[in-house]
């Protein structure tokens, strides 16, 4: 079991925020996180910041902006992490390493992104920075175009699964209704998700608008403590296991349908935890596009390759199913402010384990799996969480 314990968190609403920038967004998540943990800024030994940016803002040097929101944090070492859509998890794993190495007792992790102030065409190009531009920059539809290619390839190999993707979208939108932080809290239903219309047009390949996560603003923060320090605090969620596995960036140099890095990350985390997938109470996984969630079912071992639709259709991944997936609504409903996403996913899991999830709460949640990936399954992070206090 990892030394680090999650002892508190903060989370802004995701969506189109009136807050002007990542500095303001981070401040809005950090103060509630410290209060929730029952500590002050003076107790923090290290700050770990996840912001993708890559052109969303001319202001960079994002690690320094945390202290601009609270000058009491100004003399605490702060480092910024970036790993595409897994930026938040990269910062979190860095903080875990910091505590495991004994360099500090308490770490503050914050992820943020301000995306909606940027025109949509520019957003698409910025996100393509997480692809291999030398080969993939000309793909129509930006990053949605890349996952449209993946979906088209999946359909060619395994048959048309448009309705199954719609079922994933409908599931996550239904779950998001109960999430007070979600960008879109509306149950749009299977029929709407499965139909191409003026309100749900094709975006790229076979992917419709409802198959794509939302461009969002937001921030999330976590407070970590070592085991001894956490024993005196209000709550503690242990990191039972964690793993990172990478794959080659260029889609042309691998089987894009295998998500092999995701498979290896899941296998390593479960082996370290001494658990099987069936031991988990629920999973928060990276549904940047519905095809990603479908293939992730297969990568985590919930279904054989090409048969992920089985667990959609038999209800396994529903909120009342054998293994609920994305009870928070996932990126699809909650939104996907890049730097905040990985931190947010761990906040959602910790809320469930501590029975602080409100209307989202699953009964008897004991063990959680969190999977966050950067790029098209290039940087893959898997975490197994368990409440110990």
C-alpha cells in the first residue's frame, strides 16, 4: 500500500465559468480543499500543479499562480506537470512520490484548465498538440477526428456499434444528473444519443456530438498526507496501488484498438493491489469519447477484445450494475477541463469511498479504480483507492 493518503479535496463546477483564468479557478478549489482536510496553508510541504495550457492562455509558469491566490503558499516548493489529458494524474502521482520519498508530510495537488474563452477552432488545434503532429495534424476534426478514426477502425473490425456508444453516452448523462459539479446535468436519453440530428450531428467518423466530451473550464484539488499525519485527520483514503504505463505516440506504429498501455496499467495496479477487477466497487474511467470507454472495458479485462458492447447491453456498467463505471457522469457529462480531469476523477472516487458523494452515492462503496489517459492511450495512469479512516 502506498504511503500517501487522500485527506481532503475541493472542486469547482465544471462548464463555462465566469472565473477569468486558471489562477482564479485554482484558488476556488484550493481553499475548500485545505478547509476540508482541516489544515492550513502553513502545513503544506509541496505543491503539485497540473495545467495543460499549450496555448489556452498566454500566461504560463502555472505552478507559481497557486500562491497568487493565497500568498501564504508562496514559499512552498511548487512544480507544474503536463502529460496531455493525464496531466492531473501526473501531478497527483508526483505528489505521491514526494510523500513516499519522505520529502514532506503534506502535499497539495491542484489541476485546472480554462478552455471556453478560446474559439472552438483554436481549441481543436491546441488539443492536437497531444497527438503526433508530423503524421496526425491534418486529421479533420482535431482530436475528435483521431478518435473518429479509432471508432471507424473498430467498426470495420468488429461491426457497427453506434447504438452501444449511444448507450454509454446515455448512461453517463443519466449519472451526471446527480453530480452537482457536472457541466451537463441532463438525462438526454438513448434515443437522442443514438440519432443523428441537427442537435446531435456527426462530428468525426461515426462519432456524434453526444459521443464527445465537453470543452469545459474547471479546477479540482486534493490534499495528501503521509500515513502518520493522516491518522490524526478527519478522513483517509489510501492508495492501495498505482501504475503508469506508456505507449508510442504515433497511431501508425501500433494497433490503435488495443489500448495496450491501458491494459498494462490496469494489470500492474491490480496485481500490486492483490485484487481482481470484480473486487472493485466502481470505476471512474477516461471517456473523452464513448469509443474510448468501450475499448477501455476491454483493456481493463471486463470483456474480451471486440466484445465491450456485452457489458453495456447486460447492464454491468450501469450505476445499479455489477461494476458501475463513471457514476459521476464521467468526462462525457462532467466535462473535460484537461489539467483538472485526472484530479477530478480521484476526487469523485474519494467522495464515494468516504460516503460524501451526496446524490451520487453508491451503497457500500469500498474499493475504487481510477483510469486516466493522456493522448490516444499514450500516457496511462491507473489508481486503486481504499478508505482506511
